[in-house]
């Protein structure tokens, strides 16, 4: 009798975990817009022949920097009109990664649940 209650509560938890996982996975349907890296703004200064730079103002330059294993980095210069799009894509990458991580945690939980359930069954006479 007591065993039945434990099993049904485990099933509830399992159902909840599966529902939550599938809901999260549905959010990952569109990965097309993701972009990894970080956005930096640099100032460029011309050494001569530029009045703006002579006044010490310089020109802002947006750069996407992307790190790779082994400490390598790639830098991509951006036009200022690309910046909003890049910002959005970086946000999407971050969200995607967090969702992926949450799904992985739920699957890990389900794996542990499977193991505990099979242990319970072994214990039964
Ligand atoms: Zn200049």
C-alpha cells in the first residue's frame, strides 16, 4: 500500500519533469538566429588628417569578439547598423544555452528517477 503511494508520487514528478522539459525544448525550435561572442566598442584614432581625431574625439567602432578553445579569438568589425541585430542574436544564443542546460538537468533528473524506480522494484518480493 505504502509502496503504491511512493510510486504514484514519483510518476507525478516524472510527468511534471517531462512536461517541463518538452515545453523548454519547444522554445529551441528556432536556433537560426544565434550568435556567440561579445560586443565591444573601440575608438579609432587617425594619426593625421582628421579634424575629429585632432580634437581627440576619434571614431567609434563596434567589434564582435569570439573566443575559441586554446585561447584564440576572432574579431569581426561591425557596421553600426548591424549592432542591434548582433545584440539580439547574442541574447538569443544566451537564452538558447540556458534552455539547453535546463533540459539537460531535467533529463539527468529523469535518469536518476529511472534508477531509483528500478531499485524499488528489485526490493519488492
Ligand atoms: Zn579620424
